[in-house]
């Protein structure tokens, strides 16, 4: 019996479907959720969510958030999420460069702006690291050309 999983970002439903196991980047460490898991509410850190179903694995990046686990479902609510297969490497590289340039120019006077730049840099690094680690060799060689 599978467990139903939803990954929801601010702007869209990123994934919904059944899974044999969902692996999450909890703030206290990585956790796996199987069907009939005890109810749990937890925070997530920036990281990778893996959804496995019948030997296939889908990988998603998440920019923090929360997870609500029930015995029959897992709901992940996050500011931003993306399937690793859909990551646009050129855009992620450009975002990383922009954030690094802004930080090198010196910290902005507004703390909120600084935190937004820092979050953008963190997210772009996460996306690029996930592409490097989880995409197949053909796409990985494409990523290496972009560097």
C-alpha cells in the first residue's frame, strides 16, 4: 500500500502521486516516510526530496518549508520547489552569479534585502548541486559545459 505525496510551492503543485517512500531534508536530519507512518509535523531545510515508487525515483529541490505526515499522506509546503529534471542550468548559473556580485559589492543597508540575496544564492547553489548529483551522465556533461 503506497503513501500519497504532495509537494506544493507558493505558485504551483510541483508533484502529487503515490510513493513507496518519501525521503525529506528535515532540519534535524534526513528522514524517510513510509506508508502508515506516525503523524508528524516538521520543518524542512533547503535540500532534496526523493519520491520513490516501484523502483523509480523522482528528485525535487525544496527551499525549506514544512511537512505534514499522516499515515496515508505526506504534504510538503515550501517557498520554492522544482523537479531536478526541470532545472534550467543557465538560469541557475545566472542567478548564482547575480547574487554573488551583489554580495561582493557590499552588504545592502536593508537587512531584508541582504537576506533575500543570501537566500537566492543558497537556492541557486542547491539547484546546481542537485543537477550535478542527480541528473544522468548526458545532462551532467551539458551542465559541465555551462560552467
